[in-house]
C-alpha cells in the first residue's frame, strides 16, 4: 500500500470539442486513458424484467431477500455503445454499469474526437498516464512494515494468529462452528502473489473456495504474479494451517480481484475499483473487502482535499455507497495517514454505510499511523478499530511474519464479520453493521480516533441474536439487554417520524432520565443509553416520535 495505502491516478483533464454549445479545453494532448460517460441506456440488450440474464442467481436472490428491486443501474452498459467505440479503434479497458461509463485507452486523440461525435456520448474525461522514472516510484505501502517473526503463541490451533483473533473474541465464533462457511468475500487489492501455491491457502483450493479471479488493471492476465499485498491481506481471513495459523474466516469463499496498479498513482484506479465492486455485486458476493484508499497523487494538482472526504464526492466513495445499497457489506481500511500531514481517513473509508477500520496495538492503544476522523461532514470515522500492529500474515517465503497497517486490521474485521453472518444469515448488512458497532468498546461514546472502539464478536453475536428475535415482531421497539447493568440499547425496527424522545420513569412515576435524538440512521436504529447512574430497580421507558408512542419495562441490576 501507498503511505496512505491508497492510490490514485495522475489525471490531466482533457476536454475536446464535440457538441455545439459546449466549451472544452484541451489541458494536454498525450497518450492516456479516457472515461467516456454515456447518456442513458436506451436500446439496452437486457431488460429489468429478466435480471437473471445479467445478474447471477445469487445476486438476484440477495436482492429478493433484502427487498432491493433491480433498477437501471443494474443494467450493463449498452452493448451498442461499446461496439461503436471499438469500431472507431478505441480499446475498452473496463466499464461501469452503476455510473454508465467506459474507460478506454488510446494514443490517438483523433479517435477521441470521433467518440465525442457519437450521439450517446455525454462527456470525455482524460485520465492520463504520466511517465515516472523507476527510481522515483514510491512503495505504495510505505507506512506498513514487517519485522522478524516472533515465537509462535502456545495456542495449538491458532498458532501465531491467536492474538489478532482473540483480541476481538473471534475465537468464540469459531468455537461455535462459525468460520465463515457459505459467505462469499470479494477482495479488491493490488495482486495476490503466489496465493495459488503458498501453504496458508492450500485448503482454499482443495475445497474449491476460490470462486473466481479477475485482473482489471491488465485484463486477461492472472492475479498471482503481481504485488503480494493482496495475498497478505487474504491470509488474515482465509489462512488455514492448524497448529500454525488460522484466519478469521477460513471456511468462507473468495473472489480475488486486482484493481490496484502499484506502478504509480493514477485516478483510473478508482474506475478499476468500481468495476471490481460491480463484478462482486453481479457475481453474488456478500462482502467486499478493500485495503485500499485514495487521497493524494503524484501530480499535486490532482489531489483530493479533506473537504472531499464526505462520502459523496469521489468516484470510489460513491461506488462503495452503491455497493452497500446493492446489499453487500463493505469493509475498508481507514488509511495510514495518522502521522502524516494528511492525517485523516481516505476515500472510500469516508462512506457512511460501510465499516472503516483503524488500527490498534495488542494492548488496545491506537496505532500512530492509523488515520483519524471525522469525515469532512462531521460523521464518526473510523467506525471501529482492530489489531493492525504485529498482525501476522503469510509472507512470500511460506512462513508467517508480523506486519503493521490498517490494511492488516481491516481483514481481521472482514473475516469475523463473515463468521458472524454465518451465525445469523437473516440479518441485513445494515443490521450486521449495527451489531458490530454496538459491540464496540466505545459504543456509548464513539470518537474520531477509534470510532466505536474494538468490536467484541462474542458480544456482537448476542446482539445479533437479540435483533433476530426482535425482528419477528415487525414495527416493534425492544430493549436489550434486559435485565441490564450499565448500557441499555433501544432497538427501533421502523422508520420514526421527526424527533425521537426517550423518557425513563422509576416505579413511583418520577421522571429520572430524558434524552432526544434529532438525527438517526435508517431503521433498524439502535439507541445506546448509559444508565449507570440509575439505582437498581424496575423502570419504565417511554419512546415517542411524531407518530409513535410506546412504553416498555426494564430491570436495572
């Protein structure tokens, strides 16, 4: 990974004359990549009435289960558009159905002039490659490091991976038999060097749990010959060598997708990321994992700013948001900018509906390099933190080494999320995310350093099971745990109207607690209350909004 584990392409925006009334400025003419946006999808070869023709059966099932009707963003780019681009001599590198565009490569700007004359082309943006001497290339993961392997821990099953799993109580899920079986994870990264031959992944191939690979940077090539970063990330989830190393989801299935080019910083990688996420969606993946992020580039004129980190500005953040809307859980590394001038999270960690993961040490202290929040529009980021200092990974030599970086914290969470989802598969991604956040060590007082804190997946399982029980009564408001000691959660399984007010009365009818919530996420909503100061006894909690009012009983121990 880049210092920020995040890579972006040098871009020079080239606007070429095409339609009357449009003024285009040629910033520079040189060999490059171009993003061509189309105006609608008329004449598309597919129909929303037959989604099985362009989505896998599993992707269709996900939409049905989560009540997500197919829409025009699910339709592939109209084939006639792509054929027309090829017919004038352009090479189509990748497409985006969500944003209705194609990325093309050419050294002939005359072809771009021709493309702009096509009636269905809305605009052309040049994503220019800039030649960088090899000696000037930066290691895209300079904030991530490795040290000499430590002596294995004594736990016979997990070996050196025990601490990174036990710290999050992931071994509780594993003991119960939840190791991610049946969950499909798409890993977007820079390459998976020798993942097809290294020992940690042997069981993946023997049990046919590598479901597919795709290289979006160099289409048609293998993903096992490039950067090892994705292989290391994969090992944290999928590693399975009992007695030496066990990953967080060793029985999950995986798609390995190369979307990152380590040769430089180009914005076209955001388009590759989008194409990879769309592939994951259409293939039926449940979770997208990406230890990648984007902030600044080799050309300072093209840098993102902190103001862009609002989850709505960058292409990659909009793609991550769209992936979540399609029913996938998205887990992203927060970035390694904590001790740089940038300091903050990167895109797409700024997206509101995903899990952005920061890094901590084995003692729970924040890693100095872990990117800080909030998002530029004031939301809590990162969402949670996980062990990202001394996290053991498969190395290229066949053994295991400890490494540092949010890249290695986020797959800890991704794998345990898969194991949790196996335990309670009826949960939606939003509900699953809520259970994880509420299990965090800082759930009642999230901040911009650790977010909701360190997830406890044993606790998350309890919360998830309570949520499942409560969902059986639609429109219900429930309290958990009950009886309660210090932290009471109010679960709302419908969309409130206006301000939410919570009043708590003692058995004598005296008001002892009152709070109001003007802003809250979409249902299901979990409202945490720290009631430590209340005396033990029986209480009544009254929930009210503009159109709902109900009273529930709980016991304070």
